[in-house]
C-alpha cells in the first residue's frame, strides 16, 4: 500500500497526527536450504515484498495493533507481555515485545498498523518481516526514550528468539537475518554458526531469477520442520562420537562424512547427507556467482532441489511438479524450492528475454499437473530493515 494511503488508514483508526513507518523485507533464499539450524552457510536476499509497520507512541503502557490485510486486532499491556502466546493474530509482535523487554529495552506503548505485502504461507518469510519491522519500531522508540537501541543484526537475533521461545516455531536465523540485514542488489552469504556475513552482488548476466508461488498451502510445515531439526540433532550426536571436534553438522566435511557415516542409517543418514552436500553446494554456488558461471549456479539449484526431495523429503508433489515444468523450458538453467518447503515458492534462473514465455508455459503445465494456479512475483532485491523517513 502507498504510504499516503497507509497514513490515512492509520489516522482513521487511531486519530490524526504524526505517523512513523518501519519497514522490513521478505526474503528469498538462493541456496543453502535447511542448513541454517545446522550451523551452515546460506545465501538469501531481501525482497521488495515487505512488511511496513505504521506506528505512533502512546503515553500509557498499551500497544494496540491492527492490520491492513486482515480484519483482526490485538491489544497488549506492556506489563503482561507473557500472556499473549495464543492470540489469533499478533503473537509475533507480542513475542518480539516480550523478548525485547526481557533483554532490557524500554518498550513504549504505541499504536501500530501492519501492512504486509509478503504473501502469507509463500515461504518468503512474512513472519520474519513482521517480527523485524516490529522489533525495529520498538528499538527506535526505546532509544528515543533514553533506553537501549539495537543494530540490525541484533534485531534479527531478537526476532528469531521471539519466534523460537514465544511462538514455538523452532526456526533458524536465516529469515530474520535477511529481513533485517539485506542489501539492494545483493545476496547475503551468512555463516549461521558465527553470524559473520558478506554481501555478494547478484549478477546472473543474461539470466534472471524468477520466483513462482506454487500456491500450495504449506500446513505441514511446523511439525515436519521440527521433526527434521530433531533428526539432524540425532545425526550430530552420533557423528560426534566419531568426530569429537565437531559442534554442528556443517563442521563435517564430505570426506569425513564418507569415512564415518557408518554410524548413521536410514533417514538419519539421508538427512545428514543433505546437510553436508548442501553446505558444499553453497560454497560452489558462491564461487560460481563470483566468477560469472551462471550455468553452474543453475545446476547447483537443481541438485539442491533433488537433495531436498530425495534425502530431506521436504518438497512434495507440487514443488516437484513446478520445478520440473521449469527445467523442461528451454532457457531455464535451474530451479529449486526456496524456504521451508512442503509448498510455497520456487526460484528459477531463466534467460531474460524468455521470462514471459517461461512463466506462461510453466504455470499452464503446473496447473495441468496439480490443479493449482501458480503466481509469479516480479521482485527486486532490496535493502533489509529501515525506518522510512
Ligand atoms: C524456514 C526457517 C529458516 C530455514 C528455512 C529452510 O524458512 O524459518 O530458518 O530453516 O526454513 O532453509
């Protein structure tokens, strides 16, 4: 929504006066899937699909919240922040306020109107965008009140803590980090075990990154996600007996894995194999991007998808059909699911002049195969979190 309209909506809800705008990004992950919680490296980028929180301070201890896209509101008392874990809407924001208050921020009462253009359930991290935009708002108001302030990396960590400990979703750090720290035109190569990161200019020459939503609602996500995390923990504990120096699965080299993986069997072996090979693919993909080897980058996207499909088992019929349709298009050099999986979006690398035909053909084939209507988003790689001034 245009800021002018958002301001008008805000004022019609909460009265006329000054309105501030805090913006955080949805994200796409290029490669490095299901490795952030194993200490691996990931390569996400922030999008121009965003969450903007319009806000104004109040003089009491109340936070009032509403949204432009759904007809739900919530009201929080800053002194009772522990008690909003099961709201129909607003738990992410309550979690952020709770975690930040515990961390010593001066949480100020305020009115908020949330405008989120990251499609829900798309795998493009609408929840991270909401958390980070909210965290930026609270941190800014806290600092203006003489309290603690936070840099963007810290906003990401606080937002992840809120999602883990308050909302019960055991996610890694990738989404919140990309949402907070993204940079226009760049992907972020983030080492999830140290939080060291560097920007990598996203230049695919004659090829363009195309994001398509399978529109398959991904309802299994939370339960299966936590199950995969547990399986990785089991693999880590077993491998530690053989490789005492490792602290996370990403520490294990492929050579070490090949030598010691006899301690793993069945699904546990498959899950670990995915993580270890995906970590290798991230390194190869970064090298390919830096040296302009777009074809190799595309090949790595395909391999990542196959591993997520066969070894990690988080793709499903729809994402497999959508990426298969993409690969069969002459001009597409690679396609994979992005995000948690079981639905949501795919990313594909496609010859620039053929993108329109690609979208048309792939969506038609996908519809024939699954019955779902896919949607293509025209996105721009953008900055992470900032106040719009
Ligand atoms: C979700 C989680 C992330 C990450 C991805 C899979 O988006 O929120 O932390 O684990 O899945 O790569």
